[in-house]
C-alpha cells in the first residue's frame, strides 16, 4: 500500500509526522513517499526532496520564488504519475498543495487534505478548487466543517490536534529548575515567532518594550522558549543588547505554558496554544508594508489572533503592523499585567473560546479515517 504525502513547513510537518505515526500503527506495510521535514522523516517518509526547498513566507517573497516552486511542482506531478500511489495526503500549505491536488485528481488519485485553507479569512475562491480536487477534507476548526460542506466539500471536523497537548511533569520540573528560585515576580513568556524573519521583525521591539516596562517600575522574569527552527546563535546577539535579562529556553515551549503567568505572543499557532493554557496575553505581528496592505485588502475577518476569531470578538489585544511599537506594547501589556480582574476575565473568555475545539485524540481519529480510505482504495484495485 502506497501513500504520497506533502507538507511544506514545520507546522505541517508536525501534523504530518503524527498522522504517519497513526497510519503506520494501523497499516504496518504502508510505504510513504513525498516531501516532509524531520517529523515525517522519523516516521519513515522516503523524501522526494527536502522540505526546506518549499519554505517561503510572505506574499511578496513567494513571487520571486515562483520559478523554483513550479519546478518542484512538476517534479511532484511526475512522481505521482510514475508511482500511482493509493492516495495522496496533503497537509496545510494550500498555495502549493492545492496545485498538487489538481494534479492528483487528473490522475484519478484520492486526495486527503489535512488542515483546511483559511477561505473564511481570505481567498474564498479556493473553496471551488477544494470542492473539485479534494476527496476528503479534515478541518481543524469547528465552524469550517459547515462552511466547506455548504460548498459541496466532503469535510469533517475531528477536533483540533493541539487539544490535550501538555509537557510531561519531568519537563516542567526541569524548566523550573533551570529558571532558578522564584522571587514571586510574574513569569512572562516572550514569544516572537518560530521563523528567522519573525525573530528579526519582532524581538527587537519586544525587548525595547521590556525596557520601557522596567522604567515604569514593572518587575517580572522573562523567558523566551526558542523554537526548534531557530538556533541560539540567531537570538544571542539580540538578547545581548536587551535592557532587561531574558532567559533563553530552547525547546521549552510546552513546559513554559504550565509555568507562565502572562505572555507576549506573535500571531500564529502559538496564540491558540497559549489561549488553551489560559495564560493572559497580548498578540503582536509585523510583515512588510506591502504584504500587510495586500492581506488587509483581501482579508474578510476583523481579527488575526485565532482565539479572537473563535470568539468572534477581541478577547486578547492585537498590536499589528504600525500599532506594534515598543510604546504601545509596553502600555498595553502594563494595562493587562496590573489588572488582576482583567486577567481573570480573559482567562474565562479564553476557556470558552477554546472549549469548542473538541476532545484530545484528533490525530488518531484522522489517521483512522485515512487508513479506512486507503484500505477501501487498495481493495478496489486499479
């Protein structure tokens, strides 16, 4: 039994690795080829080429890489035609993966897509491509199922995979020991993002804001849980000039969620995880001016932070683009950090919003659904 799988960035690779683990448990003889990162490779993916060749971020950045991306797409199309897998599994990354879906459907191959394109936010026309080319769409947000089904897509919500993810007690204890004795000051998570471009755009302003908070008399312990996609060498020069000490904790994202009192978080998946942990926080984000202008022009949502989108209102303050300044961040964060009643109200609202995301075990349910489809396809024959 053969599966062709594609993930284009680290978050998709994490999803893909968990799905492949579940599939291998159900289909021991499964062979998987395609494009993925370390998580998928650890589950036996035979790589067509490194996932790093696909990693491009930002609207403008994509344009100059289009020739290379199309060469990769043609190579994927050739591999699908040559291998004729029993199914294709596409994980997020819709700009590229929906083109792969078209190629797969032209060959008559079943296509499973995990993590839906955010057509509710922008580029709603993509829903037509999904309806034509995707056999089964597994969505991660509860409201997406009805949205896609109304357009004729076989969509299903099986819960969000982040629900129930927690660090092991030993990992939490290890981080607590690394941070040293508590002096009763708040522990603040500083989360500038997992990409080098996000680090460069966000961290200097965040550090400047910490200095302004200190000048206001606010005292806290700051921890930056460095993502695996970044190296300490990339962060060290920035932290060396920080006006206040910031503890660098590589790979400590999940343990920190159980220890932090407050947070500053770059918009993205991390906002959902911090929200599920019930940590009051402020959202920040900045891209190139033209990228932001284009996104704003075509966006159909009022909010960027996922917890705000789930709630349909602003639970957590968003400091985006020109509003993301050191002064604004210091002022907004201080207003939250010095108001216990506001923090409690935010925790309550976060719990309500994230309760809609289902029960733990989403990866297992998705793997079971895909495995059932693979068995049916293999049984039917060519």
